C-alpha cells in the first residue's frame, strides 16, 4: 500500500489560534423536513414509458424515496426544515445574523422556479428572521456544505455570531420526467430516477472559548470535469431534466477523494481511524461502499464506524443529503457527544468538499439522547 | 488591512456571445486577469454572481464551467499545485456585492490570496425568455488582500420584504414550454433606493462617518428613480452617485465601478461607498478605501 501523495489542493480553513480568525464555529442545531409520501423504486420503474429492463434497486440499493404529493415544493420543504431546526435551537429566528439558501431547485407555488427574489429572503421572512442578511448560494449537491464553510469563515472572523444554511429540494419531478425518456441502462437520465425530496437546515454558531466545533472545512472544484452532470428546465415538461455521465463522475470522485481526505486529516494531525462517522453524498449504496473501501485501501485504515447509508430509503436528496443523514444518525443515537464527524460533499462541478467537526452535547440532546 | 480590487472589467455581448452568459463571463474574467497582471493559476476562489445563463442551466453552478474555460487550476489534485473553489451566489442585482463580501471573508482569514468575482447575464435565446429586458454583458474583478489601511470595510444589509411584488423573475411552463419571465413595477426602483439608503446609513454609522463626507457613491441599478431616492435618503447631491448601464442587471455594479476608474473619480477620492439593491427588496452597502 502507498499513501496518496501529499497535496495542498483544497481551499481549507480551520483551527483556532489564528489572529485573523480567532474564533471557532460549531453546528448548534439541525432540522429536516421529509414529505410523508413514499415512492418505491418498483413503483417508479413500473411508471417508465419504455420497457427498460433496469433493476434500479439492485444497481443503487435504493428501495424507496420520499416525494412531494404536489403539496410541498422547495420553499415549503426549506421552511419546514428551518422551523424544525429552530425548534431544536437555543435561538429565536430574530437572533439569526444570516440566512443562506443553498438549494439547486427553487420551486415555489408548485413547479415555478423563482430566480428573483432569492429563496433565502422568502425563507427568512417565513420563519421570522427579520434581522438576517440573506442570499442564495449555488454549488450543486455541495451547496449546503459550501454555505457552512461561508458561515464558518464569517463566525471565525467574528463578523457574525450565528447563521442558518437551509435548503429545500423538490427534485422528484426530475425522476418523473426521466421516466418518460429512459430506455435502457445507458441512459444519461438514469441518475434522475434516484432522486428524492427533502428539506434541511443547520444553525452554525460561535463556539464557547475552548470548546471544539468545526475543525476544518476544505473544498475544491475539479473543473475539468464540470460538464459531467448538467440539469436544465425541461423543454416541454414542467420542472427540469438532468443528464449525467454517472460512471465517469463516480470514477473521478472516488479517484480524487483519498488524496483530498488525507489533506484534511494531515491538517488536523489525525488519521482516518480517528474519524467516528463519515457521511458522504448519497447517490447509491454501492457507490458509497465502493468509495469508502477505496479510501480505506488508500489511507491504510478505516473510520470507526461504517459509512452512513440513508440513500436506501430517502434516495439522493441533493444538497440536503448530509443533513438528512446526520439527523438520521442523531435520532438513532449512533452519534454521540464528542464524536468526530466528516461530512463529505461529492457534487457536480466536480466539487469535493469536507467539513470535519466535533459533535457537541447540545446537538445530541435535541434528538433525545444524553451523550 | 483590507481587500483591494483590481482589473475591473465590463464587456458587452456581441456575436457570437450575445446568447451566452458563459462566454461573456469568461471574456470578462480573462480581461480582468490580463489587466490586473495575475495568472489563472493564482486564483484560488471564483465566485459567479450572474443569473441569466445559457439554456437557463440549473446544475452545476455556472462557476465551474467558467473556471474550466478560464483554466483556473481545473485539473485533478496533484502535489506542487493549488486548487480553485468555484460556486455561484444569487442575490438579484446585488449579487456582485454579495460575491465581494464572501470573497472578502476568505481573503481576510488568509484562506485564499486571490479571488475572482465574475458576473454575466444574457438572453438564453431559442425563445426561452421572450421580452428579456437586459443587455448581454459580463463583468469581472480580481480581489486580493493587502496589509495597508486600504480596502473594503464592513458590509451592511437591509431587507424590506415585498414578496416579489416589485421585481420577480420566474421560470415556468407556459403552454408547452418553460419560459423565463421577468416582471417589475415602475415604483420598484424608487423603493429600492430608499432601502439602499438605509443600508448605506448603517455602514456610515458603523464607520462613524457622516453622509456629507462621502465624496463618491458607486451604485446599482442605474435607474434615475433609484438614484434620486438614494440621494434623498442619504442627503447627498445625486451627482455624487455614479451608476452605469441602465440596460444591465447583475453586471451594472461592476460597470459603475469601471466607470469611476475610467473617469479618474475613484483615484481622486479616499473613501467610496458601494451600494446595491435588488429584488426582495434587499439592499447592501460597504465602504471602500481605494489603494493609491
């Protein structure tokens, strides 16, 4: 085994003790909104226009996903998640200094995509965040974690005390559109059939002095792969269509991830075995396990717990995926105070990003656990 | 210590770029790099603030495509090099100011040494945006951190929600096509000017400055009603407020900044106020001390 060569490739920020950015940020609370309706892969594949002969469940490990029954859209999912997050937070909405909306989909009033005013302003108004500055950030499925890195930066600098990143992804309609067009396993719209709807929100705050929180955020865009996954409004159908070279994007992500993970680990003076939980982007159970096996092989060890998999019952919920999975682990009592968690974004762009943080007691308690 | 701005560029769209926000952003970015004397390799952060783009692309952000076409460290990670992060911000016509604020944070913390802010808008063509009201254009600037006393000060924002009544832009199925529709009321510009004045007053209070001490205001959008309302709200003569490109959208702020550089007004002042307002209504302001 040869460790991947040491790089300094990531836009990386973290660690206390820097005069310019003396504070530490931490994830104070997390919330999500999942529509109650379930759509099984069997049901979805039975709805395809063409007889595809694709065993999507075997390929991806996705049994079902949550879908809006038409009553939820990006705005309601984001707002529901934001309110859930606030209900678990020590803060009132009026105490938020910033609200950053990071969704790819920006549907309101059903399938009307709003470009202006920004979604963040609508969410802030809906939850009563009257004193928050607002803007939207778009970075594909890495959007929420990129938003966390912006808040981490502002909190470390002392520019703000706390802020919210929020996202509502109403993307099951891409699956419905894809069902009209997919003919076989080579279809570039196959990935659209893996999508599910969800809302997610995180409040990031300044950590009390000496208390650990986000130890590092590291991101990069490997732009020579920028055109491997493209989504546009559909030409003649409501909503959007997405075209993905799934195999290539997965190969590239798996190839580059160990190098970049090592960079983050080196910056913290730790090894992969010092990480308790790894939550990667959820595209397929097979891809997650294959990717983590490659990481373990390259880094010579593995995290303390197996990689978190929620894609089997929620599908790929785009930018909300890490928060949805984190809450799943908090609810199950798998994540404990003091645990070190790595959130790993792998997104169209090709974006690879890592947020490494220590879970604090308050976050665990809001999910009914004491440690 | 502060973030300073170099290589301010605005380009107009002609054939073949008038329907390509991507090409316009790349052209502006290339020009900004050339005029600031920086290489693509030096840029560690790219933020795109443009909204109206080729085929109304929704994923990925447009920034990675711009990054690839500009050659900003687009390759796979390897020893001896540095990567670039790119993403989009969307904040209506305030996007360039938002991008400056985000870039400023990463520069202040020493996370990056150089950032490129780009923005562009273009009618995507092919009947996707009938009646598209903005001229095709691109804008770009390079930010870097200096240890001098110059640069960007703190930012302040004010929101006065109108639910999109004054200005809204939506994509929806009309008949059998997804159509981009941009709708605004004439009263929006004057209202936006009032909100912008409040954001500007907050910045001035933060820096313990009086409005009449402000020699120059660089502002967008370039609507006379906006300028009039902003001037009234600040108690300043409208002549001190510089705007550019009434037909521009997210590029208007950078075009106004380019205008004060072209005329020498920026070089003749010690303190300039940046102000922008957009749909929402949201407005932001920041103080800038240009390097001399």
